C-alpha cells in the first residue's frame, strides 16, 4: 500500500470524527493498550511467584484478572483499529513505553503481591481515567469503552484490596 493510499484510508476511515481527533484518540488508546498489556504481564509474574498462606486463592484470582485485562486490552486495540489506527502490543514496544514499575524479582509474599499489584492497578486506573475524561466530549463511544475498562479495573482493585484488610 502506498503512503498516499494509507493516508487516504486513515483520513476517510471514520468520516464522522475529524482526522486530528482520531489521531489523538489513537495515541491515547495506544498508551492504554501498552499499560493493560503490561498489567497482564505483571499479573502473570505475580501469579507465578506468589508464596504464602493465601497462595492458592491469590494464584487463581490473578489468572482471572489477567484474562480480564487481556480482554480489556483487546477492546481498546479493536476500537483503535476501528478508528483507522494500527496498534502495537509487541513486547519490545510495551517494555519501551510502559509507565508501570516492574515487580521485584523472585518469590513474593502474598501480602506483597496484593500491595504491588494494587499499586499498579491504581496507576492504570488513574492514567485511563485521565484519557477517558479528555475523550468525553470528543468521542463518546471510545469514552464509553474506557468507562467499562475502568469499571472492571476498579472492581479488580476492590477484590484485591479486601484481602489486605
């Protein structure tokens, strides 16, 4: 595909949104995709390395969360593509652009897993809410998708935090 054809497809892809708005939305969705992808990887890392008296329920719960985070990432990526953007969820892109802190290496006590994963969830929720708020008046459909993402993440955070109470 020539550069002209790619540009024409991108500009004509979604005629009800201005090209500049679509570009900004695509950039925001790419950032969210990176964080959700990294969050899923962090969740798997915690799943594999959790130890302690609450190992089994936390181990199983983290798998459920990872599945939910991957589905959320998929919804975000598909919305971006529907607006005419390519997405990049490759490991090198995620590693280079994530804002989330890595987990400590090695075995992690169950209480530490709850704290560490909760901190990253709070970060992703905050970053997603910021982008969602900016999109409210520009693209209600994308904002609605992000509402669902945030609602799911906040539920995960609640379910995780009650274990530390």
